[in-house]
C-alpha cells in the first residue's frame, strides 16, 4: 500500500521533537525558539519561548513539562508560566543536547551531538544522559553515534535509541532504577545515507523513523526489515503517531544545516500527516 503525506502545518522555521499529549501535537520550533502545540484544526499556539533553543519534550507524572534547552545544555521545567532549571547537563555534554524521552517515573533520557555539527567538524561519539526525577544527571550509555530519537516499549523494559551516525537502532534493557544494560543492535539500517533522526513506536513493535539524508520516513521491524517507505519533499527530521486513536503519523520536515537566520527567512519547515493501520504504543 502506498501512503502519501498531506499538509497539516506549513510556514515553520524548523520543527522538531513532536509529541502527542493532552489531545494535541506539541513540538519545538528550533529557530523560532519556542515550544508550540497544534490541535486538530491546524491552529498553532505558542506555549513557551526558550532562548537557548528548545529540542526534546516530555512530561513529569504531575503534568509539568520538561524541555531540553539545546545550546546551553540544560533541562528545563515549566512551572506555571516560568521555565526553571531541572538539571545542568553541561558537564556531561560538550555540544548541543537534542532529543529526549521522559518515562512514567519522570526520568529523562537525553541525547547530544558529541561534536560541532553546524561547523561540519569531524565525528565524535557522545553519551546518552539520564536525569532522574530529582534532577540528578549521569551517563546512561557511552560511545553512542549521535544518540537521537528514543522510544520506550509499553512494559517500560526496553529502550530503543536511534544512532544517526551509526545508521542503526540500538536497544537496551531498562532496570528498575532506570539504568541501561544489555546493549544490542535492534536494527542495522541498510542503504547509503539512511540514518534515524526522530522515531516513534507502534503497537506491533515496529519503529517509524525519519531519515533526513534520504528524505523519507521508514517503518522498520526488529532485525532491520523495512515494511513502509514514505518520501518527503524536504528532509524528514522527526515523526510521531498521534490523534485520538494514535493512527495518524505526523512527519516533521525542514532544511538541516542551514543557519537559524536562513530558516526563519525561508520558513520551509512543515508538518505533514497520513493515516496508518497500526496505532502508536509505548512512550513518547
């Protein structure tokens, strides 16, 4: 079956980190320095401005939102109308922080670049950082090849991380304290340039992933079999299964590695959507 994306929201600077929460699609618009949400009618509402450039989003058990502040490498918490620091990540991440998953216990798993991507510096591995609900930060996994999109299975026992520069999805067992063990390749992605950015999980245990270089989203099973490919006009940077039944695949696209000024001027970022057969599952 051929799936085709339809426009949902256009005119964005660079949308990333989509989350379906409280009946709406939430996302970070990097270069507009804001977190926004959009309902079924497509109307976009700014939730909060993040001067350090927002990325990953999640929610604590009490409903308060967490947001990654990329450039100053902090985890922020929205208390009422004010952002406060939940954790300083700068000692564990030398370069910008990016995507995040927050589990049911309020623990946040946060990726980071590992090198100066914007300046096209040589690749260097990075750590996946774990921040506990009380704000303690530690390394959860080392030597990751650009840890990016992350999902957690419905039983809370398996964490899957997209390694963009490793062209793979990597799985870990999750212990009761959030520690990670038994690292393994969940799926090695074949093909020139195919690498995961944002990802989401469905109820059959397959992962949808955005692949910026090849301009597509793919549905991948454990072991690497690809069941669906959907091309995108711009670079696909993230995806999320949402809607009331979690059977709408939202795909976020933009132009990677252009300057913030260019992105704000061009406003070519967009969110597209398509109905799929299998609903979303697990977190986020």
